[in-house]
């Protein structure tokens, strides 16, 4: 936060007040969102009469953590310089940061002639994210909550069945291509594809017991090999880190 | 490793996925975001005059943010609709309403189901498997918020330890982790059946085409709608290929 040298003390005081309010309430609302989002699944697991052992939950969580643990930490780190502290609490609660919130913030800043990184720019992005959140919630409520529930009731069971069975490959094919294109790292891509293919087509058929941890093995193997074989150009020529585009 | 669970082996997911309590939680999630937006807007309004930001500027910013979010929001809604059959409306709304994305949530659910020896969508996908998958994607989503809650104050103070992270590592490690994860998850689908292969290939091809056209024609909406179009095309191909 660098103030312009001519900024009067009143500006600093007002912005300090803004920082205090948004950090305090940003934290409080994010913790509330976190708890509410966990309440649903916890209710199903413990009060849904489904007889699920806690160990099964821990194993499932561990498998997810082994795959996405790195991203959980790296993503907030890469977005902080772009978003600033106040918008962090909004962005990581609403999601779809790269494809929705960042463009919204950028367009708002352009439209009122505020530069990114300035205090005016910071306030503009917070307001723009509020506007984007309003549209996001409204469209989810109408198109998914109402229209989607109706759609589910009229879709023929055969089509429902096909959707259920094949939605995973239907999502992953596109997501893999998207990840490869947006990361722009040919070397890492080749290593990742080779490691994943080796794990799925060689290791798993030989040792089926590893099915549970196969993704974790692929992630760890890719990270280690990509690091070992990284291009060692001088820092000035190296490509700047691309923000991770999962959220 | 684990045998699919015998009790509550009902595969009627939507019976529990639409439980009233879950709808209540969705309302709570939406409510928290609304409250946060109102508090932040008020804070902006107080601070705005000190940086020469007029009420008109605030209105323009809000409107710009809202209008630019219409396209991406509809694109996300299309993806969410495709996931309804698998997770039910409350889980889809609360996962995508709060931090989450189709890529992460579907992957996490698939991984969680795998730890129970089950596959999403077929007869091994019971109510219990759904509950564990929903739990795993929710707590995984919560980890992003926990990381944000811990890291944001550190970064604000310009914590030296966080800043000292090797930039080369920041460039290589996340890309390697993401591509490695999605490549492995995607390839795991291939040996399941020929239809899985067709579905995966069509989805990948439509996305590649959308991104290529987005770049050559300069149409960024193709990038936004890429995932939705890929999923719809791939499911259409699956419907044809499976002959149902």
C-alpha cells in the first residue's frame, strides 16, 4: 500500500478504517461461510442414517488433500497481488475468480479511469465484485435452482443415466486441455502426461491396490520430475508465473 | 481396498441430495455472501470521498461488475445443470455458489468415491458414497478459505517468509500439480469403457477448438463457454455411443 506523497492524512485515515472494517468483517463472513458450507455434508454424514465410519471420511479427505493440497496454498498466494486484501475475502468465498471476478474488477477500473494497484482501483474492484456476486447468485438461483430442478423432473431417465455415468470424463477432457493451454508450460505438460499415463496404464494394472492413491502419486511424480527437469533460464527470460486457474 | 458399503446401499441419490436441511444450508451460503457484499459496499461508500471516488463512480463500478459477470455466470450455470443429476441441486448450488468449480468438485468427488471402491454415477454410487463425496468436496473447498484466512493477514504484513518463496518454484510446481492431477483423473476414466473414451475425447476436442477459435478470432466468450459447450457435446456423444 503506497500512498501518493501528496495524500492528506484524512485519506490515510479513511483507508485505514476501510482496511480495518474489511479485514474484520471479511474474516468473520468467510468463517461463517466456511461453517455453513460444512454443515450440510456433516448433517448427511452424521445424522443422515447412512452409517459412515469416520475413518472413511479421513481417508477421502486425505486423498483429496494429496491431490489439491499444493493448490490450496499456491492459489491465494498468486491472487493476492492482483486482488489486494479486502477482495481476497470476497473472491475466495465466491469462486470463479479468473473467469469472472478478475474481468469484472478490471472492467470497472477501466470504466471509472482508476489504475489497478491504486486505492481508487482497489475500491472499484471491491464494488465490481459485489456486482458480479449479485448476478452470480441470481443466475444460480434462477437457472440452476428453479430451471434446473424442473429440467431434472422432465428429462427422460435414460438421458439422466447417461449424464450421471459420463459427466466425469465429459468434464475432465475439457479441463485437462484448459489446464494445459492456460499454464503454457510445454515441458511440464509432457512430463505430466507421461507420468499420468505411466501411473494409469502401467502401475495400476500391476498393483491395483494403489488405485486409492493413484492421483496423489501422479501429482507428486509430476511435481518432482518437472522441478528436476525445469528450464534453467536466467530469471529475466523465464516466463512469469501464470495464476492458477482452478477457482 | 474397501468393499462398497452394504447398509444404505440405495443408489437413489436425489432422495437424500434434496433433503430440506441441505436447501437450508444453500440459503445460508447465499445469505452470507449477500451480507458480506452489503458490509463491503458500506465500507467503500465511507472511504470513497477520501480518494476522489464519487457516488457515480461507485454505481458505474457496480454496474460494470454486474454486466461483465452475466456471460460467465450463465456459462457456470450451464455447467452446474450438467452436474445436477450427479449431486442434486443443493450440493451443486452450495459448492458452486461458494468457492468451488466444476473441475475441482467433480475431481474431488471422483477421488472420494474411489477411496470407497465406488465410481460416480454407476450402481456402486450409493447414498453413503454421495455423502462421503459431498463431505470431501466441501472440506476441500473449505481448505481454500482456511488458506486465505491464514495467508491474507501474513501477506498484508508483507511477511518475509511468504515472499521468499522461490519464484521458479511458484512457476513450475502449481502447473505440474494441476496438469498431473487432471491428466491422471482423466486417463483413469479411459479403461472403463469405449463410451468413456469417446466422451473424454469429444470433450477435449471441443475445448481445444473453442480455445483455438477464441484466440484466432479474438472472441473471449468462446473461452468462457468452452467448458459448458464441451460438457454438452461430450454428453451428447456419450448418449449416441452408448446407444441408449
